[in-house]
C-alpha cells in the first residue's frame, strides 16, 4: 500500500470515532459488470448503492446527482469474482431484503421513485493530449525542410477526472402531429394485483453505442480548419463512450498528409474503437474524426467564406394591417444595420424578403417590388414578384445593399382582389424583414475556443454558413473564451460593440488571451477581435434571462404489463433531459407522476405507434394536472408483446411554440432494449418541439450534432439560432402567465 493510500485509510478510520464500527464491505465493484437500482458494491473502502442501471461508471466519480450513492466507509472488502455473462433466467441483483430467487406473488404497488434533484452542471474536464499528426512530405519540391511539430507532453501520473459520458442517440424518426379526435374510452383502472416481477431483459439485447469525439475547439468530423503557414495544428481531442467511459487513450491517428509549412488542402483522420464484442459488429464500434485543413499564406491572400444573415434588424411584432386595391402601393424605409451582421461589412446580398399576408388577393393577383436609395432616389431594384406561402416575396436576383444606408422598399399592387399585408405593431410601417449573406475573410491571426469551465453554450458556427455565437446570462455569471494567437500574429485587441449588453475583461497571455464575458441585460451584441485596426473576427453574444421550466414525467403501463426497467428509468431519463437543457440557460425541475396504468391499445394491434395510440394517455386525461407544467413528458411501451424493436422507439409531441397555450405533451414509445440515455435524447427532441423548434432539416456535415435532427444524433446540442427561438417562446409564455415557466 503506497503512502497516499495509507494516509487515506488512516483518515477514513479516524473519522469513525471511538467505538465506531465500519460496515462490512459489499462485493467489489467491477468495470464490466452490469448493476441496477439498489445494487450495492464497494470501492476503495467505501460502499456505494446504484440508483439506476450502470456499467463502467466508477463509484465516487459520478457526483451527488450521478448513478452512485455514497453509503460511507466500510471494513473488509469482499473480492469481486471474475464477471460472467448474466444468465437470462436469473433476475438482476438487488439490495432488497426480499429473496431474489423467488417471485413475490402479490407485491405492493410499484413505489413511486423519488424525483431526481436538478443537477448543478459540472466543469468539463481538462482534455487529454490528442495525437498530433507529424507532417509528411508533399509532392511539391521545396528547398526548405519540413519541421516536425513539437510533441505534446504526456499527461502526468495523476489520474485525470473521467469525462461525463455524453448520451449517444441512435436513429429516431419523429413527427409532430396536431392532436386529433380519439375514440371515447373509460380509463382502465389499475389491476388489483401487479404482475410478479420478472427478469429485466433490457440490456442483454441492448444495441451498443458509438464512442464520441470531443474537441475543445468545437470541431466536428467533416469540418474544414483554416491555418496560416507555420501555425500548429492541435484539435485537442478527447473521446468518451457510454458503456466504457473515457477512451481518450485509445484515439488513433489513422492518416495525415498535413504539412503546415506549405499552402494547400490536407486531410487528417482519427479513429477510436470501443471494446464491444459481437460477431455482427465485427469486434467493436468505430468512431471517426475526419478534418479538412486549409493551409494558406496570408501574404498571398486570406481565404473567404460566406455567412448567412438571417435578419438585418431585430424581429418586430405584427399588429394591424394595410389593404391594397389595384393601383395602390405601400412603402417602408429600412437601413441595413451593420451591428446586426456576424462581421462588419460594407455590403450584404439580400436573398430573402419577408412580409405577412392578412388578406389574399386571389390567384390572378400581380405584385411589383421596387427598391430605391433614399438619399439619391436611385432605383436599385425593380421587378414583378410573387408572394409564396403568404410570407415571402421572390427576387429575380440577389439584391446588393450597402450597410448603414437607407432604402425605400415599395410593394405596388397591380392586379387582383383586395390584398392585405401586416403592419408593425403600433406603427403605420409595413411589416418587413430581410435576410441574406455576407462574404468575410477567415481569421488569419488566431482561433477561438470555449473554456472548459463554462456552463453555457458556445457555437463556433455549426449551422450551415453561420458565424460564431456565445450564450450569456443576465445573472452576470462569468463565461470565458480563449483566443489562441497564431505565430507572428500582430497584437490583438478586443471590444464589445454594445457594452450595455455585456462586459469584457481581457487577460493577455504569452500565446493565449483569456476573455471573461458577463451578461448585463437581455439582448445581442458583437464581441469584436481587432488586428492592425481592422475587425478580423467576431462572436455574437446572445444574452438571455435565466429560465425555470417545470415538466412532469410519467410511465404509462398497460394492464398486466411485465415489470421491466422502463418502469424505474424515471430518475435517469429526467436527469438526462435536465443535463441536455442546462447549457442553454434553462433549469428544468420535475413533477414525478410515477407509473400509471391505462389500456392504450384501442385498436387491438398491440402497437402503441399504430394510429397514434401513444398519445392517448394524454388525450384521455390519464396524465394528471396537465396544465400545471410546461409540458407533460411520458413514455409507453412500444408493444404489448415481447416483440423486439429499435432501442430508440418513436417519439412525438403535441403543441409547439410561443402562441400555443398549455397543456402540452412530449412522449415516446420505448422498448426494453431502450437505454435511459436514448430515451432522454428522444424526449429532449420532443420538448424542443414544444419550445417552438422545427426539425433540423439541413443536410450539412453537422446535422448529427443537433437535437432536432430527425435521424441519427451523436453528442447533440442546440445551435445558436435555436437558442433565440427557445427563449423567445419562454418569454412569450411567461408574459402570457403560463404555469410551469418563469425566471430563476
């Protein structure tokens, strides 16, 4: 026993006091053994009790809200036997005093699990060193030898904390149907006797999860990285796996032709393979991180990229309308606000003109759009247009507008019946919104990463052609961005465009500047990065009020349903959803309705996804106090039989967005092979619909990283444009006085 362990043991024993006796140590914890709720193990002279299903999570490292409950110091440790496959006929071990070998014929009603407290988000652990590719020779001859990058130092012998395992979703097809009338039904009363507990078949058949790569730079597989000649390439990768925990040490550099000394296009590929043993899976699941690297010489030109500009001024409310007959027109003076752009620019290309139709002028209507400079009267655009879906005026070609100049938009009505358009609330102005693109240079002087201690989200530009964004809270809590300066970069300095919205404290470093940001009031502004008197990069700062959202959770069993882990997954599922929303300045609390009984099998198919039967516990009032929470989250089993199905099941929701009043619902059909983290992922997606989000339909390389993708999701989050929608919905419902939402 080394000195550290001796000292630890002495402290533990001295803490028991005179005459105190330590409890006997339970069987030792084993990293490959499956444990379920109430299983007790020992680890490093302490006993721990499992709160729900787990495998590979080290006792004492999961925190107060994690899977292991600390039972205190114990005495002699019972050696852990070599793990063997769990027989399908043997019940999962429990810590109860009832014999596990004999089924109890008439157990009492299933106890209602205690609601899991909302966990406090923990700091992301410091990433372990990532293999950095050694530059290889390129086909182009050069007289300059290619230097080998300095090796990243190996970690010290002190064990690093195990990263929090990120839930990995599998393919989930979801829909958001509007509620429809269902057959009248008298709710079925709970049976007088609960079926005898049986073997929980959950995880013997569970699909393995893929490992997940994490980059502190925010890079995802398929992304393109821009580096000036001579800059170091370090993605700062770690890897985790739901079943195996930290897998950073197993990251492998598969291939690289990177030469940071010569301009060109390169490819760097990493992989990590888990230890899943299956003939079907050929010995393990492999995750890949493929990065495209563009090395450029700033003296020969800096690459550019196109950024989307969703709105050229803040969103305005609609109120009242203007009606037009043929020969009449309505105008609106606008100015492209440079401060609304992701990066300051002299010009934007408008490709979207939005209005709101209040009265349809008929299929033969004719509309003409004209745009002119207000100061000179010059007509810069004029063409016939069509009104699509009552919201969008088509453009014959993109419209180039100078920033900070005033333009007059005129909608002339040439033919048709009476046509109506919405006005700005409290104004005679036509309600109008423009969107488009701007072309900007990449940052040739440094890259930006989010500090591992941050609690709120950072988006490096995940949505197609979007800029960087950082979420802040009006609580004033500090959030930090790190700017890693490239070699030979000039001095950088930083400003916040509107200091009334957010404050900035800069701590310069030898190669990395630390920017501490605090939200002051709700709104948006830009953090600007300057070099040589020019803005070379910007981060959109989105400051929101911290929201509190109350949800309910229920599991709805059919009469006589076999007892499985699905009935006790509530703690793990609600903790997963709470974690998923915490980085977006939303604290979720829960009302636990426990296990409810209802015969949802109205059509006799035995399939809860058939004819939308999965929503009937909500539409038939089985879920209690529906209007007392923001949304009612619940699960049912997919089939009444033991037929297998996809671990992710199917999900849906009822009611979405700022204008829908309660009650709302988010639900899914699950299988006994469904892992609680997969259920939490699917239900987080459905709650997203309640919050006004649509499916993320873009086919870009980052689609799997978004909660609202309807297909495969891996380590997802919400993108910056979705932050706005979520908080706009909650602000509207707070104003409307809804229960279940508030400011914390």
